[in-house]
C-alpha cells in the first residue's frame, strides 16, 4: 500500500500546487472583491478533491457507487466553477453566458449517473460526456474569441491556457 502511495507522488505534488494556487486566488478575492477570483479558487480547491477521494476510498473501503458519485460531484462542481471563472473574467457582472456551458456539463455528468442508476450503455454515456464536454469547451472558446475582438484584457491573458485546456 505504501508503494502505491509513493507512486502517486507526482499527482500529490500537482494537487498540492493546485491547492496553493486556489488559496492564493481566494486571498486575491478577499483583497480585490473580484468575483472571478473566487470562482477560480473554488475550482482549484474542488479539483484537489479527486486525489483526496482516491486516497480516502482506498483507506476507508468506500463502495464503488459512493466513490463514483463523489467524483461525479467533484467533476461537476470543478467544471462549473471553472466556467464561472472564465465567464466572470470575460464578462464582468454577467452570469447568463455561463448557463449553456454549465448545462452541458450537467448533461455530461448525468450520463455517467445514468450508467449506474438506469443501466444506460457505457458507450452512449461516454459519447454523451465527450460531446457535451467538447461543446462546453467550444462555447468558452467562442466567448473568448468574441472578447478578444472587443479588446478584453483578460481574454488576451486567458487565450493560450484555455486553448490548451480545450485541446486536452
């Protein structure tokens, strides 16, 4: 068991850096009251919960369904707060552009729940998840390109990181 934990060292380091960045963003929110810093902080902090759930599931002997449902919630919250961060940075004081990408992420994660709860074929759930996640990324890229054309400062900063994240 200890060899398995040691092999997770790189994931542990990455999640530790994510946690530090999330706390730093929360401090930035506290100092500036810019809401998109809060969305980014929550996104990063929730994203570290995946690794914690992996460790806890192994030590606490969680059931498969509990582990899967917890990771689905972590994925949904992490993606939703990241979408709110992007929309908040590109369109200050507007939240309605986030409705469509968040709805697509809800549909994507619901497909995984339907595999467990209603015996939906795994292939259809995978297709639904991939299509909805890609569509959400395309919507965010479209928002980013529109903001670039209007000369948004944050759009220039977010262009390459969001493009790389959309390609992965």
